[in-house]
C-alpha cells in the first residue's frame, strides 16, 4: 500500500490491524497514516519518510505498533516517525537502517535512516544495518538511529550489552559498531551507533600476511647468520 496523502484507517474498538507477511506499507514524506482500534501488528514491511500515527491504539498491551516484520525508516535513508508506542518483538522483528553518509538534517535530506518514536520504545529482535553509497564510516562518526520520548527499554538480540552495561556491539559485512542505548532521567531515549571499525580488505590482509612472512624469514636469516661459525 502506497500512502501518498493523509489517510485514516478506522478499526473496531476491539479490532487489531494486521499488515500481513506479504504486505508492504510505504508512507510518503509529509504524509500521515493514522490507525484507530487496538494495535497494529506488522508481519510484513513498513517503510517511508512520513508519519505513522498510532496514538489511539491503546486498548491492549503491547500497544501502538507491534513489529514482528521489517521496519525501514525511509525507503532509502530517511526518517520515519511513529506517534505512539513502538514494540519490536523477538520473533522476526527487525529494524532496518541504511547508512550512506554521516550527514543528518531532520528538516531536509539525510544520509542515514532514523526512527523517531513519540512514545515509548521496547526493543528486541534484530538490528540490520546496511552501509551503502560507497561510504565508509569513520571511528569519529556518530549515528543516532532511534529516538524515543517516553522511555527506552530492551536491547537488540544481535547487539546485546554485557551485564551492567548499556553498550553492545554489532557486526556488519563492512565492519562493527558500538551500539549505545541511552535513557535520560526524563525518559527520553536513543540508540546510537559509533566507533566504527572497518573489516580489512582482502588486499590489506594479503599485504599484512606478506609482511609477516617476510619478517619471519628475516628473523630466521639473522638467526642463521649469528649462529654461523
């Protein structure tokens, strides 16, 4: 379903909205998709740069958006806003983030994806980060990929922090990030990627291996020379 104009989908008082596994909802920029009823169960894909308004989905717990499919802020890098609560569950729930650069402008174009939750965020399931556009993050780059206004709880299963810490680690095919889970005294929360460490390229690994082999040979040669009569 492509949402290119403000749209409201009415549900019964006890009705649960379900985006089936084969379903795809794309919300265009500056567009609001509103649901009323109990909750929105996402089994498929929700993506786009608009606003998903689920503040009236309050009759059950968890309430708001319950994601056991894919949530993709932007169809490519962009910002998706949820007005209401967001719960990502372990059984299939994935937040998909694309990073094509380090620039972020909340009022304009952005180089990486962000989920803005005007409500609480409860995390589980997976974080899927794709680095594209020929971009290589630097260790000093910081990417705030999720914000919430009324609480942040839980962790992504593939970026769990050690006990007592709020910093986990996420591996991608291009390298690894620190994943920082922040919650302030006021309840506002965020998930931040930082300290990127790139995977050495095959050429770099070959050069390192060649250099190591040369060093070993040189040491053996010096040892033979020093032990010669």
